[in-house]
C-alpha cells in the first residue's frame, strides 16, 4: 500500500504547474545513488540475504530543468545459511548507461522528476559448496528503465532525492552457466527478454544526491 501511495503522490505532483526555482541551462549535476537491503529468515536453519547498489552519475542541463548525462553502477548481493559458511550465492554486477531526466518544480525547494535511461552491463554469480558442486553464472544484459522521484534542494548547490527505482524495466540478457562437479565441468547458454516492475520488489526506493555546478 505504501508503494502505491508514493506513486500516486508523484503522479499528482507531475500535473502541478509552478513558478518556483529552476535548474538553469548550462548547469552540471554530479551525484549518484545508493540502495541497501538486508533480510533474515529462519526455517529450520537461519538464512541471511543482503544487497547494496552504488550508482554515480554526471549530467548536463541542455535546457532549464532538462538533464542529459551518463551513469555507472555497481551492485553486490549475497546470502548464506548459518552453520554452512561456504554455501550460498554471491553476485557482482557492473553497468554503464545514458539517461534523460526532466524536473518539475512544485513547491519551494522541491521538485518531482521523471527519468528514462538505457544501460548495458555484466554480472557474475557464484553458488555452491566447493567440496561438492559449484555453479558460476555470467550474465550480459541491456535494458531500458523508467521511473519517477522527488528532489529536495538543501542548498543552491546540493540536492537530496528519493526515487521509485526501475518502476518500469524492459531488458534483454544472455546467460552462460558453468557447473563444476568433482568429476566434470559442463556449460550451457540461455537468452531472455522481459518486462519487470519495482512495485514487486521488497525495497524499491533508492536514495540519492546531486551537486549542482556551473550556473
């Protein structure tokens, strides 16, 4: 319910016209975002899952309140089962992309924004116990993401923001699976094309910041 409330507020704010402060043409926005999550489950044995994402970005205001730029991203996630530290999954992902963002001022020091971006990346996941079987998954992917957010202008040169990350995501991927056993190694390849939404995730809100340089 909280996710839908957040989205509803953003939709209402996007329709508001105002004459508040603007991000001027020629400005440079340097910043990024991060997302951290952690969960625990106990069903006979304790399982812990964690993840974090770091995503620096650089953008240029080609018009008032209109930003075009590029970004990088790194994410790390894993889980393990208590009593068996060698089991579980460890994943690392790297991506690079370009984005377009449009700001809409709606109150003093506040903006809502919409962003669309394209990203291409590589990921590697490892799972299993080295004493038995081990699985290594290498992923190559590309995607289109669209999402809204809210920005608060702390000062003339510093903004804080919260975004409903990856509200709508279209993606294509190629996966290469390597299975290692004590006696042999096998490999397989698969491809996938799909659509996803952050509304189905446990923790879709990303916190970020921007330094406004130039004008």
